[in-house]
């Protein structure tokens, strides 16, 4: 599975969300000017292939600020793991893809929701 960029891949992303309405969203909030993000992006996209049941999104916070809600990103990468009903993780993470991989292997349907973070993205993306 590719990592979708809502700015460029919105029709394909919407189709994915329609077909796989229960998939977990894994979102990396980044910025075009961020060198750390540029280095992390390839690994993030490769990780998407390892978790085909999830939908991976690469969101530029300056191009798609509506997908961040009222939150601010101060450190990159900032990651969001979200089900259709709750945020399971939201926050900055060191730019080592193994940290995200380990997190995804431990989160499941019984994981508690976290307070705060961006709004539920499905409704925003499908509108």
C-alpha cells in the first residue's frame, strides 16, 4: 500500500477509505521545508507496505492545515494513529521508523484512546 498525500492523491485516498472503512489511519504530519521529514518519508512509505491493513497518510501541515484541527506541530515527525472513532496515539516521535513500527505492532482494538489531537479525519477526507 502506498502512503497517500491528500494534496495529490485525494481521489485514490477517498476510494481507499470507502473500500476499507475500518482501517486504522497512520498519519505523519510534516512540512515541505523539513529535512528530517524528507529523510523519514521513504521509510514511512516502506512501512506502509508492511502494514497493508492500515491506511498511511503523509500530510503537509502547511498545505492541509484542516487535517490538523486546532493543534500545532512543533516537532517533526509528529504522528497520529487513529481509528474511525478515536485517536490511539498523537505526538512527536524520534525519526526512527522502528519506533513507529513497534508502536503499530502493539496497538490493537483494545488500545485505549488518547485525549486531544486532531479531529477524526475520515469525515474531513470524505467531504
